[in-house]
């Protein structure tokens, strides 16, 4: 063997050795393949979380034990991440106590002598619980709430809008003062409310925006009865971090209007049959020409035969109409329609040989005006 041959043989042996070694390594090192990726996206509701994530894997060498380690991550990525203690089987139960937000998980499959493999990322969206009044995101879906009933609801995210419809069924067509109370149980929510009339038109100037954690108390006027319901929108103009943001909502009646209501027409007038002083409150001032838009209080004074009717009207910001006396309750009274302020003195209508009926209608130029009539039946 000359020098050149020796080198060739040596090179061949070295190449064979290298070749044999790589063949041998391919057989020995197990290779992991993930055959089932965890579900890509899981949507589940806070407080009612269920579900699990599962992987399956195979390995090239028989008898090689696979182990599993689940990770959580703060981003949609399977690099880095945090090992979840005890999560070491092929499936991982989504924790049932997660707060509402998005979570990322993946699984690393390992085997002795093998390169570990990571699954794709499983995204778990934990959405806040909707309140029991949803859907009420538009005014036509407004949830009816009876006056006097306190409810607890929530904005399940910063874009949630909750509409309510307030109805007072205690009487028909009686004006009164109501107060809406929005209790803000979630401290980083800045609640806001807007009011809408029975025609679902926003009432200008009545809405309120509160600071974070502040309650809202707001008075408004409303007529009782199903057709006079008013609407309220609860929302936030600022984002909040704690989802859902809970609140309590209640509408209470101030009961300023009197037992004689409804008395807004002459044929529902409050009956006055004895001497005395009678009072009332005009809840809503005259606005526009439609009597349905303001409060009127009618009284009907029954004057006995052969008695005069002496009266005095008082009160601030009160107007009244006199109705011509009639001899019959069934006769439609003719309105004088003075629409005057009270005169301040006594007025007397003279007696007749029959029972007379006098109608008076009180209105006001301001909200919440008090009227008073002093009634005497002198000879
Ligand atoms: Ca809601
Ligand atoms: Ca009235």
C-alpha cells in the first residue's frame, strides 16, 4: 500500500464510520410528533366556565414514555410562557375561577432523549356574564321595570348599553315626581343615564354623567299608566377594567300628587261638597297646547239650593279657569277660560232655588305649584 492508497482507505473508513454513526443516531433518538392540537379557540362564560384542552402525540421509538407540561402565556405565542403546576397530562381542565379576559395555553410534549415539541396555542376567551335583563341594548328592547322595584344588573363591557322602561301601574294618567337611583357597586365604573319620553325621544337636559364610583339620583316627571312609560339608558362613556360592572337601579315615586287624581278633565273633577279649604299640587306646568303634556286639577263644587257660593283662590304661579255653573251634572259645563292668575279676593255667586255645580280648573306656570281654594256656602 503506497502512501496515496493508505490515505484513500483511511478516508473511506472514516466516511463509513461517520455514515454508520449517523444511521445509528436516527434509530436511537426518538422523535415526537403532535397528532392532535388543542382546540384553537374556546369561548366560555365567567362564573360558568367549563371545558378542557387536549393534545395527543406519538413518538418514533417504541416504549418511549411521553410526558406533558401545560403552559400559560400572556400573549398568543408558544414561545416562553409559564409552566402550570400539576398540569402534566394530555388534557388540561380550564380553571373554573378565571376572571373575564383572554387567556393563552399550550402544551409541551417531552420524552427522554428527544427534542420536546410544543403544541399550537389555545385561546380561551372568558366573557363576562350577561345580566338577566339582556338583551336590552336598544330602546325597543327596553326591559320593563315597575316603579318601586330595585334591580341589579351590569354593563358586561364598556360598550354595553342597557335600556329600561319605567311604568307606574298604580293609577292611570296621573302626573307625579319620580326619582331614579343608580347605585354603582363597581368602583371603577363611571355610570351615565339618559332619559327618553313615551315616544322614545331623548329628553334634553335631563341626562347625568357620574364620576367613578359615584351614585346617580335624579328626579323626573312622569305620568302613570302603561302608555306614559318613560325610558332610561344606562351606559358608561369611560372604559372600566372590572368586568362586568354591576349597578343597582330603582325608580321611586315621591307621591306628591293627591288622592283625588286623576282629575285632569271636568268629568273626573275632585268633588267638593262641604265648606272648607282644599289644596292640591300641579306637578307639571303648562307646556304647549296639548293638555296631556301638563297637569290640570279640576274641582267640582256642589252648592246647595238657596246658598251662595263664596270662594277665594290662592297660590303662587297658579292659573285657573272658571266653568259656568250648571243646574245639571250631565250638562257639559261651558268654560269661561279666563286663564287668569288668582284675584286674591273673595268672589261670590248668588244662590239659586236649585243645586248648582261650579267647576274650576287649576294650572300652573311652574312645576310643583300649590293651589288652594277656600269654599263657603253663606246664606
Ligand atoms: Ca347589561
Ligand atoms: Ca291633575
